[in-house]
C-alpha cells in the first residue's frame, strides 16, 4: 500500500515536472515570438516614418515648385500687361500728336 502510494506520488511529481517543463518551453516560445513581433513593429514604424517623411518632402517640393511657377507666370503676365499699356499709351499719344499736327497745319 505504501509502495503504491509512493509510486503514485512519484508519478504525480514526475507528471507535474513534465507539465511545468512543457509550459515553461511554451512560455519561452511565446516570449520570443512577442519580442520578434515588437522588433518587427518597431522596424515597420521606422520604415513608415521614413516613407511619410519622403512623401511629405516631395509634396512640399512640388508645392514650392508650383508656387514658383505661378509667381513666374504672374510676373511675366504683369510685365506683358505693362508693355501692352505702354504700347497703348504710345499709340494714343502718337494719334493725338498726329491729330494735333493736322490741326496746326
């Protein structure tokens, strides 16, 4: 009877040790997987930040280029309008001078 109790107790302790060992291995694998996932998340966040900065820089450069193009367009347009106004003035002045000359003669 005592031998059976001892054998049962030994088998129970052995089963507990095996279960403890299996659970510990599983926990270690889960911890390793968690650490790998955390590293991967950090890597993905870093890559995302790099892509986001590159896209932001490109958008800013595109916007600045568009702004420069618009400024140049409006400056050219203003110069053209000024030249046209000067030409119009000179034409009107020559017409007035010609009319005045005709009246004098």
